[in-house]
C-alpha cells in the first residue's frame, strides 16, 4: 500500500468512541485482505506527473519506477526521465517490515547521492505533492487499525478505517483515515493527519484489474496546506516481471 494523499464533526465523533476488540480485528482483517490482493514479486511502470500549483501554474514530470519484493520487504527505484532539469535524478527506497525505510537520492548534476534523513521525510519530493515518506510501501504490521464505518467513495461502497503508526514506525503523520472498496479491496482514498489537521489526501481512481491485481491507474495527491495537487498516471504497468536484485543498489543508481 503505497504511500506512495473528510467527514468533519461526524468523523471526530466516531474517532472518540471506544471500539470493541472484534471491531479492531475486523479492521485489521480488511487491510490484510487488501495487502494480500496486491502481493506481487515485482512491479514496473512509467509515470506521468502533473503538478498543479495554487496559482494555477501547471508543470509535468515523468519518472520510471521499478520494485522487487512487496509491502514491508521490498526495494524500489524511481528515476525522473523528463524534463531536462530533473532527468536522471533517482530515489532508492529500501522498505523494512519493522521500521521506516532507508532512502537515498542520486543527483547526476553533482555526481553524488545523499541519504534522506528521517527528519526530512516530510518534505516534498522534487516539487511534487508527494513527500519522501509517501513513496514508501506500507505493511499491515506497522499500523494499528480501527473500523469507523461505511461510506460511498466515487460510487463504490467502502469501509472507512483509522490507521495509526505503531511506536516502531517513524512517521510525520499522527494518523490516517483509509477507505477500502468492498468489491475488490482496492484503496479508494487515504487522508493523512498531523495531530487534528488533515494535511494530505490521496485519491485512487480508474481502478482496473491488471494481471489479477486491482490497480489504480491514476492517483491524485492533494497538499492541503499548500493548496496544490499532483496527479500521477501509471503507464506501461507490469507485475511479476524479471528484475535483477543488483539493479536496486547505490552502485546501479549511479551507473545509469
């Protein structure tokens, strides 16, 4: 569940209610099923990102993304392919099941990489509305869950859940509210909070079955503090492709 973007008083009221252990278990089972349905050995796609500023100015970036492993035990590399000023900039993310990911960014202009410190994970990734943390893959065991109720999102019946990072999971977010579709267990929306302020909303749309995996072809990340939005469209998407482990290293990131 990559990270990788409100019901006002009704949500605040529901969050204040004490849920029974069975409700907490049901919430976890929903997320476990969602994770199970997206479990793949690898993934590859080309992404187009449209960044829309509050002023109305729009820019476009493109990146190539590859991953091996899945969820809390995976490695991913994304590399910008356009425009020229960011071409070649790459991010290596090594996800762990029991703690925050390790991340390194490679900048060909200065011919060196730098490790992304935990305190910097909340910053925007190269002018997009995704933070560095949003580019991690979530694992079900890194969070505690509560079932908040049911809701329709974009015409689809969904479960609405609260997700809170466990103590071992370093996160900029205090909690998230997650909508999971009942028909295919695909994520429909994630709203992320810092204390009681919602700061980002990630919407998943154009959900298709690709090689048996329910997949959102379009993701829209809204930064509510900046009032800007980035729309990521996935193209040439493939799962379970043969990718060598040695491609997910700092040495490989520098060579390309």
